[in-house]
């Protein structure tokens, strides 16, 4: 069935980040045309694009590209298509079957307009019409000194040609999509022979295979939405459109050391890597030392733990590992002189978590510090351009993505547990399930679903949302980013007669944590009873119900400016804590320049203090108390070790 059924015609797009920009384009690399649709652009240059026109017509997309809407078209030249045909033993496009034409056409088209002047390194914010991510890289031409842009390795010989319904980039190679799954891709990378061997011998490569849930079914109308759709709800005084993902897809992200990185530590073969892993993980897990060394497929084996800690069960594009500037730019409002932009993700190593920081323009795993200053530098995640060998032959997989890192990554006691993760962990609700990111819900562009759609929720079905348990009476969705009072400008929406339970990420156990709920109050909110479930004693209420309709002044809140002195501010903070509440953070600003700490609608509720046992699951349950189908915005949680909230140095306000 043609994917045309799923293609919605209209959208608008504004992007604002410039990590990969040539500020002074020269010659024929950059044109702007007006008055042409995508089809006009191609047809008016028929001598260059006649083969691509034929492919689009065979795929029944020509009429679509002649209508108003917004598209990105990566247009391969006739020479590019001729080379592609020769590589596949074909003479003309007439030798392509219909399915091949469909795939080629879908691969070169996106339902959003992306200009290179607005994009940075890494995957484009949304998939192409073949539901695959394309990767943008850039480097400097040795001949002209200008920036050369590449998409999946193909050079964009003409870029950013504006047309009435989008943008056209001319490419000198046909973009192709590989069917090779992520585990095999990593094992085949000639720069990762040692990591690939470890991935294979531990059996983890085989774990990265199954990716489409055949049990998940959805009607086509439930996975699409447009401005006339009946899929509308009211949330936060806004009309919000919603749709379900068309598929339930399991994807992965792999971070891998190249052979050169291992060689710097004099690790050149699998035996040496096994010994290194044993040295690290016997100290981290002394109870398991020497028990599982003979079986690398055992999840308690040191080498298995080493490899598994490099893998996330979600697709994390380079830009979206933290927050991206694409679609909606909230990065500019983080006060990075106070705190790096950061996220926390569970890994495939059981009951472990990693921290990903965005620091001084780079991304690191398990870094401790702010900006240029650090106590633990962590492992830098190389951008696609920095990973020169990560070209189109190795990077494209239907079920995941992988990155090179510049230092050996481990979950060790001395640095990772005692330093990097011995902090207040603020975990955004949109990262609590890998399904949110695998469905592209975390930074979705609402306008791509139709004119006038500025608020969009991606709904999730019960039973198909990892780490979450909720009934058919609950509507649960991830809201797109927009200017609001929430952390990272997004949230999870809890609607109807909701009763939701979600698993707490596996922070380092064997110590006491203060568990907090960050929320935004409002007149349309509800009253919610919060419970902690440790799977032993059942649901334990965390105090009295939280009235989300009340603003912070109801609990004795006063603004820092009003209080004036540091002594008065500390006294007010202490009084709020005695009532079980805290002001919000000061490391993020609103467009007005105000910080959430000074906003009466932004609060943190201290739920409980709890000693977290090793290898044990804990859940937070949110049950609506009122019988009025009101709403809750699930913003973030905080997991704070006792060494921080009762440390020798007072916890900061960031």
C-alpha cells in the first residue's frame, strides 16, 4: 500500500541552530528561487532531473509535490541515478520495479523543510518518507576552503534552493537505505574490530535484532492527524491534536570505542579487553567477582556488563540526546554557566544509568563539571563529521544508530558512581520510556501534520509503553515542545480518569534518596494522590494528595526578590521544605528572563525518602482523585542522594 496514504500535505517549519553553517557561501553552492513548486523546480531543469522525475511519477508522488505543503527534496542528478543503476546491474529506470521506485522516492523526501543554514550535525529532526533518519555532516573542502555539506555521505552540490512548498537540495549520489540491523553494522565496522568481537561473543549483538512489535495494531486514522481531525483535546487551555505512533518499534543506540582508543590503553585483543572489564566490574560488583567469568553471555559477566553499558534501548540522535534547537529552540534559555544541559538514560547493563551532558558545544557521557571546568571529563561522543569513518556504508540501520567515543566508558565505582552520579538527578518525563524517543515524540514538529496545528500530543497505548503501566481509562501522551513553564519546555500529559504507574530509573542503589516530583500548577489541573511502590509492600501513599490547582503561595512561597537577603531566602526555603515543597530551579529562564524559581506555578513536591535496594524496581503511581477528568502535566522527577540533600555543602538552587 502506498505510503501516500500516510503523507499529510501541509506544514510550516522554523528552525534555529547553526552548528554546521558556511557563513559565506560562494559560487553555485547556494541559490534562492521563488514562484516554483518542487515539481516546477525539477521540471524546469529536466535535463538534470528527468530520471528522478520519472521515479517520482512511478511512485505516485508527483502530484503531491505540486501542491502546497512543505517538503525537503534531496534531488539526485541524472548522473547520480545512472551510477546507482550501473551499481545494481540495471540500464534505465524502467528496469526498476514499483517497490524500488517507491523506496527511492520516499528516501529522498521529507515532510518538513530543512535548510542547511538552520541545521547542525547529526540526524535530521524527522524521518524521511521511508521512515528513516538521514544524517547531515559537513567538512571543509581542500580546494575552496568552503564548507561541504553531505547527507548520508552524498555531497549536496546545490543546497537551500527555496521553492514555494519547501526546499530542494541537489545531491551527487542516490541516497540509499540499508536493511542491515544495528548489531551487524557495528560488528562490520573495520574501526571497531575489538568492540565488535566483544559485542558478538557476549551475545549482545543478537539482542539488537527484533525491532518491530507485530502485536501492536493501530488503525491508519488513529496514527494521522490534520487541522480538520477529530483527534483533538483541551490541555493547558490549548486545543491539542493527538495521534498514536503507526508502529511500535524497538531501537537502539550504541556508543563504541574504536580500536585506536583501546590501543591507547594497551588493549589490542579480546583477552586484554576481557581482563580490563574484569578488573573494573569485579570492583563495582564484588559479590559477583569470579563467579561468571567463564560465560560471557551471562548478564553478570564482566565483559557482558562492559559492552551492555554502552547500549541504550532507544534511538538517540546526536542533537536529541539532550535537547535540540530544531523545531523549537529552548537551548538558548539554559544558563550553562550554572549547569550543563544533561539527561539520564538507563543502559542495557542491568540496573545502571548513564549521564549525557551537553558541555561547551560537545556531548559527553558521564562528565562531572560545568562548561570548561570538570572533575571527571567523561567520554566525548564524536559528531558524525568527527567520525570520518562513519559514512553511509556503516551508519544507516533501520533499528538504531551508533557513535564513536574518545575514551573507554565504564560503570565504575570510583568515578561514575561516587562522583558523576552522586548528584541531584533531574530526569525529564519525556525520557522515562524509550518508546517516547523511538516514536519521535520528544521533539516532534506539530505543523508537519497540518496548517494551524501548533500543539500536538503523541499518544501511547497501554501495554506498549515500556516502564509505564496504565489502564484504558487513561489518556497518556507526550506533548511537543512549546513555550510553557515546564522543564525543557515539554511534558507528559495525563488525562481522563488517569491512574498511571511508572518505573523509577535505576540510579546507584544501596543508599537513601529523596524522591521529588516537579510539576506546573494551573486552574485546569486536578488533585492527585502519589504513591511509591517497591513491589514488596505495595503502594504506599506519599503524604496527602497534591492539589495541582494551587499555586506556590498556598504553601508559604515568597519570591527571592521580595525576600531580599540571603538569610531570608534560606529561611523561606527551609519553611517550604518543612511543608514538603521546594521552589523550582534557577538554571533555566523564560523568554522574559525570569527563572522558574521565581514562578508561583512551578514547584517541587518532596514525595518521600527511601533507601533503594540493589537490583530492585521502584514505581511512582499517580492517581486522579477528582471525578472530573481534569489534567496533570507530568514534568520531571528528581532523585537526590542523601549526600546531596543533607551534604556538608548545601544543595544548590540550579
